[in-house]
C-alpha cells in the first residue's frame, strides 16, 4: 500500500537533477513491507517514475545489470527502463509501467491462467538471452547450491524429529543430491524473485510486465521457479500447465527433481526460522511447502 510522503532531502536534490517538475511532484512510498530497499512513486506534470534506494551496493549493481539485461531480452513496455543511477547513494530512477501488481488481484480463472502463460513466455525470453558467465560466477553458483545443501543438512540434524518420515527423506535428499544435480542443470541469467508480486498486469490492454531486478544474477535457470513451485502451483496445477505452456517446454526429469529439492530446502528453512523466532506464519508456510513437495512428482 502506498501513502503520501517525501523523499529524503539529499535524494530529492539528486532526483531533481534528472527529473523536471519536482517542485510540485506528488511522492508516495511504494516500498514492499518486508523489503530492505526503499521505493517511491513520483508523479510530476511530465509523467511518473519510481525512485529506488538500496541497502547495499550489491543490490544496486544487480538492479542496474538486470535493467540492462531487460533491454536486450524484453520489449520496451515489458520492463522498466533505467533513467538515472548513482552507485554512491546507491539509487536509481526507473520508468513506470502500466498495470497493477498481480499478487492479490481478484482474477477470474481464465485470466489468471493467461497471466501465468504470459509470465512463462516472458521468463523464457529472459532466460534465452545470454549473458557471459565467467569462472568467478560459476564458483559462486556452485557455492550457493552447496550452501543450500549444507543448510538442509544442518536443519535436518536439528529438527529431524519434528518432520514426518517422508519430509525427513526429502530434506535428506536435498542435502545429499543438490550439488551433483546442479552440475547437470542449465544456467541462465535469473530474475531471482520471479513471483506475482513482481509481475504487473494491465487488465484493459491484456499486457504483462516485470519489475524488481535487485536479485538478478547468473544461476540455475530452474531456481526462478522455486517460489511458484512451493506456493502457487500445488493448489493450482492449471497455473503450472499454463506457465510451462508459455515457457515453451516441459522441465526435464533432472530439472523437476532439482526444483522439488530446492523448494523443499526453502520450505524447511522457513520452518527452522519460524520455530527459532516463534513466527507462526513462517512455521505454517514451511510445513505447507514440505507437505506439497512430498506429494510433488520427482
């Protein structure tokens, strides 16, 4: 939810150098409630933009690189364009796109299927647009998968008796199998947070677009499906079918197994954090994801 506010003074001065009409601009806070970045919608007589301030240089650099990737992979109206950037703040000014965030929209079944089909097609074009992946990135990707497997092993040791037998087996497989599976999986430039909270849908035009690139980086292509696999698809297999139709191919058996194990790792991480913090929302989310993954095809 947005509310009227103002930009921090130094940020306001910087934006003024790149945007006319700031003296009479309407500024609303559009930050995601649980995100670390700050986002403002700025409306002037000349149009609308978004200003984003990052908690780290890494997030800033990923957003900038994601915007550059989007200009090569997507149409001009499918992703925001970078209008100004400053690594020292670190902050950017981004063009606005038509539509509303998909998460929470009351869509009819056929329209929701259409959105997922278009989202699948967009992600395929995003993944199919190559970016160089050097040795350092290859090492980072391997280290990331190994870290996820190690986390699963640690949580299994600590919480194993709180899991059902099938859940324990699944988490054990994640701990043991993920590093080897990863070697056989296709790499791509990932969006990093590919979920309906970062999809925009213009109902009048029937147009789908994508925002928020601060998690983008080279990685396992299938990692962009983890949130969908754990949350959106289990109760709605029709959305999975629509998405993969848009994506243009089914997942290989190796990709499907890795997707289930990566999602199970995420679920048990939710559960562990929830138990540590006495957070019932995370506990319920973790248990639900694990239960879904036990029943998922592998």
